[in-house]
């Protein structure tokens, strides 16, 4: 093994926006956000094998939808960090893809953040080094908030992240109607509709997302109608939606019922991380 290093693995938890508001736009076109972010106990995982050559292999239920080329955020994160700190090739990465792609739950961003955490361990770098969040932001606006997967407030274009007081873990059901939705397209639709459309209470991107992917509305209606649902909302730019419950049994029952009624939907019952 390179340098006697053992294999390392990092989880990449799903990101959920409990609220997401667009509060402005910078001259360069980036939208300014205000969001309360939490993470779910459902995750991709990134493993490093230091004895291998630089590259990436992918398995898991969403492997087929995930590129293995240098465009993949795992490899981009590794290259960016290595170049910044003058480190050699770290080895071979294995990505287990359990989260849907282009789904509003930060899957690729979470993978990139997990890679940065993993390589900080591998190379004995300090995750608190101010260069790390700079690299994270260069990879994508959601990567900084995924660096430390905990309840937090996110603002700016995603680069301002402040932890908030943790709350007790709650059961949650995630549902994706089986469509991919580009974040850029949703923001473009938001810009087209902003002056003539009422915004949803929790997520300003909901109305434009439904305009592009109407099944999101079906998901929200059915989630909201499940027994014990406390709130149902869309995460990020969609199309994944989630519902919060007080009782794990109610969440499990809701997920089972939705899976049976809509076998084409991706449905997962889990819990929020503390």
C-alpha cells in the first residue's frame, strides 16, 4: 500500500432543505439563498484504496446514471485538493451510489465533500484549513454545506454555513418520482416565473420545479396524505420530496404504501441525523 495507508471510507449523507428561499442575485448571475439544511441517515459512500492507480469505479442502485469520467465530482475533488496541497495521486476510489442523481438531495455534492473529508484524513490535512471550503465551493455551491453534514443555516450562494442547535432525530420518508431535474434549469425557470408566480411557503423553487416536472405535485399530495405526516416539502431544486413524522412506524408504513402504489418511484424511509 502507498505509504502504508489503509483503506478509508466516508459516508455522503443526503442533504435536505427544510426551507429554501431565493433572496437575491449577484451580478455574475448566481442566486443568493437562505436555507435551513439537515441531513438524512441515507448515504452514498466513498472508499479509497491507496494501493490502486488514480481512478473511480461505481456500484450501487444508481451507478448506471453516474459518470465515471474525470467529470465525476469525486475525481474532481481529489484532483483539486491534491493540486492545492501538492500531494501525489491518492489511489483508486470506489463510489457506492445509493442516492438518486440530479435529485435535489446533494448526491454529487455530498460525494465531493466526503472525498475531501476522506483525503484530509489520508493526507493528514486539517479540515478547518480555510482552503478546504474554497476548494469545496469551486466544485459546486452545495459542496461547502456538505463538508460537515449537520443541521445548519446556509446563505450566500452556498458558501456561508453556520451550525444551528441540533434537534432530536425524526423519522423521514424520501420520494423521487423517477425523473432527473437540472438545478440550472430550475433556476432559469424560477427567473422566468418569479415576477408572476406566488412562491411556496417552504421552498421558492417548488413552483418552477413543478412546471418542469409535474409529477412533483403528485408526490407532495400523496406524501401529505399519509398517516402521521407532519410536513411534506421538496428538497433543493427537486424533484425529491420528503415528509417528516413523529413515529418511525408511521414513516415505515407510509413508505411501504407508497412503494406498493407507485413501484416506479424511489421511496426510502430513514431518519434525520442529529
